[in-house]
C-alpha cells in the first residue's frame, strides 16, 4: 500500500537558518503530494501541494518540489522564524478518498 | 465562517463508557473525515463520508461507529471505550473527491482510563 516516510524530529534551528525536512513516498501511479502544518493546540492546515511531477508548491516562504524520479517531496525554507515552530506532516493522495500521512516532524526555532 | 468545529475539546472516560464526538462544518463540503493522531504515527483515518447518506471504513475503524447526520454534521461514537482509544481525534472536510484540500477542526483530546 501507499506510505510516506519523514525524517524524525525534533529539528532544532536558530532563527534565520535554512530548513529542510525530508519526505519520501511509496505509491503506485501518480499521487498528489501535500505538506500540512500543525501549530500547538490546533488542527492541521494545508501549507502547500503539488499534483504532478516537477510541480513546485510554495506558500509563506516554504517550497517543495515533486520529484518522481526520487519519489521525494522535501520541504525547504530559506530563513526560518520562531513563528514557524510547529509539526509538519507530509501526505499523499492517490486518486482515492484518503490522505496517507507521514509521522510528522517537529520543528523548533530558537531566537 | 467557523470552518470545522468539534466538541468537546477534552474528555476523560473510564474503560467501557460510551461517548459521541461531534463535528460540524459550515463550508458546504460534501466529504467529511475522522482521524486519530497518536504520537509518532501521524494521522490515521477512522471513517469517512463521501457525501450525505454514505459512510465508509478507513484504516482503523474497529471500535468506532459514525453517523452522517446531514451535510454539515458527522459524529463519531465510541460504544465501549478502551485505553487503546486514548488519542487526539480530528474531524476534517473537503469540497470534492478525490481528496483535495482537507480542512481540519481543532481536535478532541480523549483519555480512556
């Protein structure tokens, strides 16, 4: 079946550092890929998405490129802020009714 | 717009007790979902409803029942709670299938003693 693997956290960075959170997936066909963010005490919010190979999703300074050759969708940001501290989830949808989530990666940004 | 709302926010049950988690959305979405979130395991789908009047099992349906009361409301019932059901429960909704952007509620933190 489909699966999503994320790097384990927590990831601790200083403000203005470069962020990469790795995400790889296993799926047949051509899934859509998503990054969701969960701030403390809240539900998940869609951060960005990509629906086909080589698409780049971007939002709030975050970017991720759909790489079918490496089955990856790594999340990047050039300069993180304290307000980016949250849990980030990579997910895929493979033409069905369900999202398959990775285990989540906690990011902590220190001033 | 309130988006997706869930009640209650917190609940403590004893083993064997029953309860219903309520979810409502005001975005006129056709599809609604119930997930549980456990540490280190991401979110797992319990049940979903593609449209009013239909429900289907997800990845982990055992021990749960659902009701799609109308287009706005989708409830999750635990008939006989077990400690393994201690988790954070999220309701979500989306406009179209296959699953496009899902909008999540704030969650219900449930502890079963």
